[in-house]
């Protein structure tokens, strides 16, 4: 066999290997696309949540990652309520409860006794400056009331305690934050008026109240 014939035979073998590799890659991409289509759209807001039981178009999902309290003693897992398929980008989810788990004994309880509320925000409480361990939470919650209306309430939860306890309610809570080491400030709107109140961090009894001036 002439040297030139050997060269072309060697080149043909290389081309055949390249064509085979490209064909396998295209086949893998096609199979991945088919599998993705069969699974349906994956909503990014459902990531990190494990499905729980649900019925009548409503489902519940529990967060896989926890919020740490009490120098890592307690862990809080967010419970979300979903309407529609959580995998769909059009699905709507809202935080409705928190599962409190003791990291030492593995005992657990729910922050609220039901799932009718919507948790709007959580504010950590500390008793010795911003770098101290979290000793509790103040939760801003939207609740249903009569005549299909809603109200907003503040609940206090302390590490090692039972369910959260409500200490304040208004039409709209505009701001809520710890002030110093012994007080908690709330700015709210009720009966068409905007006011500010301070509460004791010991028992969340009101200390002072003052109206907020109108816009200048």
C-alpha cells in the first residue's frame, strides 16, 4: 500500500471517531431536552423546599435549610402554602408558619397553632448588642378578620418557649424594630392616623405612645 493511501485511511478513521462523538453528544442533549419537557417548568421560588401534604389546589412545602436561634440550639424551618403547582412559575407561595426544632433533644413544635396567617417579616431580638446570639423573634403577621378583611399583628417568640404570643394589632404596621437593649419600637397606622409606640422587651407592655406628624 502506498504511503499516501495509508495517510487517507488514517484520516478517515479519525473523522469517523469525531463524527461518532458528536452524534452521541447531540443524542444526550436531545434526551435531556425531552426529560426537561416531561418534568415541566421548575419555578425558582420552590427551590429548597420539600413537599408536604395538601388538598383542594393548596399544597405545603417545608424549607430544607433552617434559621438558627439561641446560639445554634434551636432551628426554624419555614412552612410555605402554595396555590397551584409549585413547579410552575405562575404559582404563588407565602410563608404561613415556622417549625421550631430543638437541636439537642430533636423535640419540635409549630410557631402558630394554625396556617391561616401570612408571615410578612421576622425581626431578631438580642439582649447584648448586635453580635449577641438571637434570643427571640418579633414576627409581623397578616391575619384574616371578619367581612373578608385583614389586619396586621406583631407576635413575640422567645427561644425555648411555646407558640408565639400576639402583643400588638393595627390596620397596617409600617416599621418594627428593637431599640437599644430594653425597648421595641413600632410605627403603625390605625383609624386613619399614624402613631409610634414603644414596648418593654421584658413583657412587651406598652411604655409610651405618640402621634406621628402629618407630612409638612
